[in-house]
């Protein structure tokens, strides 16, 4: 069991999670076929796994300026579906508890629920009900479940495995520069970038197909940031990674050039991208690639697992440099 975090006001989200398990005890953590700190719970049932996931959307911390209530509702669904996808599960149902500030308008509540319902239809996941209550901020606590024939854990990568992702990065990093820091961009570029934040997409079909291929050895969703995710996969598997390619969205590259920023930083430390980061057996790469493509997605090689427990970026003539485990953490920020 992980040691209890230090006491005091500096607790971050991951400290709180460790505190929960230190109180709940190892027996509770071991009830799941997915070990802590994986992002879902897995219960073996009749030769397959029931996956359970809960995630919470809070307007103050999760809704950037300009996000509509319908987009907030949809994002509350995506947050849950993405973690199921990374574990290899297709969603089978969604419930939510809704905290509503007193006096919140009927129109906005209708839009929020419409967004939730539309996202559930998109992911073929019945909206089954939930609970409502009064709160100081608008809160949607989602709960999704689904089934998987095979599980993909955070652990499982071995030296020599291929490190890959299901899409390019950097759009959300640039979008938050616009939305939170007031940086400017031409109208078409701005639209492309902020859409990545307002309308994120999960990849359940791709995640399930990759799991069923038997080619994937570890997996995690990238919503806390690509750099953090790669480091967490390395830590959980007891390996390192040499990253030699970072796929960056074209609009993010253009935005970085416009403002004199490093496009790699936008891609590594942006977060909220909801892609899946996986490791693949080298002799199964073709099968994994075909599985992703047949599910309507893609798979992009970005590096390789190593026996050295270091996460290194080695691209081009520049010197290698360690990729820090930086990303979003509630109670501490980015």
C-alpha cells in the first residue's frame, strides 16, 4: 500500500486518493481485477469483466469560458467513457447525480440534460437515471459501466514494446492559452482549437478493438496530459520510455509558431485530450494498427519502452531531455 500523504493544506488529488485507500484498506482495493491506481474497477463475471467508472464534472474547474450547458453535459459523459475505453470496455449504461445551484435557470438545465442524453446516444450507452440535489456549483457526477472480454491495465509494458497513441496532441494546450490566458488567434484557427475543449471525443470502439486484438500490453487515457500519462505508464509497468515522435495537431503547430511557443510543450502538457496511450507488442504492431483502423480510428507510434526507468524525449539533433511527470491535478492545478 502507498504511504499516507503528508498532512496539511497542500493535499492534491492524488494525495487524497492515497489517503482514501490507506483508510479503506488493502482488502477494498483488491476487490477489483484492475489494481489501484488504475482508472476503473473491473469485476469478473462469467468469463468477462464488468467495468465501472465514475468521474465528476464541476463547472468552476471543468468548464472554460464560452462552454455551453449542452457541451458541459456531453463532457461529463466523455470523461467517464474515455477511461472505460482505455481499459478495453464498450459502454453499456450511464447514470448521473446532478447538483444544481438554487435559482439555476430551467433553460440551462434542459440544455445540460440534452447534452448528456445526446452523448449517451453517440456512445450507444443507455441513460438509466440518477439523482438530483442542491449545490453551490453546478456538478454532474457521472457513473458509466460496460463490459470487456480482455482487460488492459496500466501495468504490463515490457522493454521493447512500442509506445503509441490514438491521435495527435496540442490542440487543447493551445486552446487553453486562448481561453485562460487571452492569447489571440485568427478566427478559423481559434475555432479549430477551442472545439477540442468544447467538444472532446472518447474512443470506446478503438479501445475495445485494441483490447480484443491481444496486441496491447498497457493502456491509459490521456486526459491528465500526455507527459503525465507516459510517466504513469512507465511507473506502473516498471519500465522507461524513449519518445522519438510527438504527433502534434496542425492548428497547434501554427498557433505555437504565431506566439513563439514550443509546440512540443503544448502537446506534452496540455491535457484534456481523451486520446488513449498504449504499449504494443512489437510483433503484434500490424494487428494493433488494423484493429484501430477497423474501429474507425488510428494508431501512431511515438516511441519504445526501455529497461531504464527514465522517460526521455529524443527527437532530431537536439540533446535528449527527460519528460517531467507534469499534468493537471485537482486541488493543485496544472
